[in-house]
C-alpha cells in the first residue's frame, strides 16, 4: 500500500486518506458511478415532469364534457316540461311561467303554481345564464343556457331540437339559436 493509503472499511480496496479530514478519497471509478447515477435520476425526473405537463391539461378539461351534458340534460328536461305544459295550457310557458313548469319536472310536485324554486335550483346547478322565451305568438319557444365548463359552451333548445348537436369545447362558445 502506498504511503498515506489505507484499506476501505466497506470493500477493502486501497484508498488515500487526507491527513486533515481523515476521510477516504474516492477512486475515479466510484466518482464515475455517482455521476452516472445522478444523471439517471435527473433524466427520470425530467421524463416524469414531461408526462405531468402533458397530462395536467387533459385532466383539467376532462370535466368539461360531463358539465356540458348535465346542462344539456337539464335543458332537455325543461323541453319535455314545455311540451307537457302546452298540452295542458294550449300555449308554451315563458320565463314568468317557469314556476309552473316545476310541476312537470320536480318529482313529487303536484302544486300547479309551485315547485319553481326546486326547478330553478336544478337548472342553475348545471347551467349559467339560463333563459326561456316564447316566439311567434307562443307557437315556438327557445331555451338558452351556458354550460358551467371551461369552454362556456352555449346551448340552445327549441321545439325543433337543440344546438350544438355535438360537444366541441372549441367550437360551441359562440352561436345563435336558429
């Protein structure tokens, strides 16, 4: 063994010892191992960060379609209530008649003048900027709402159907009812 060198406590290989600190110095092979391990750890962390950066936007917007569908379902249920209302009253309901539509949509509601608050809560929970109005002297109606998602998709339900027919987060933010 060279002067100032001693055996490693763990592996028994000769290592040089500094007089001041008394700690063994690493051989070139061990230094290379540590650099390689550090590079691998940094590479793994970078790969994980790239995967997270790709997945976060899709995770954030994964709730948009269900929010849109809930709003559309609430407005479609209101459409059914409108059709039932016209059968009984020979005209479509307007915004002032919204409470009367509650009888057709809220389970257990038998009061022809009530249940509007429950109906309003159900729609407001799923849609923003809700409105309903009659057109053409009460022969047509238009129900509008905005989905409570990131796209703020506007939905229009009429007695002829609803728009947009397919959900597209980028293509339905602005449109008019037909």
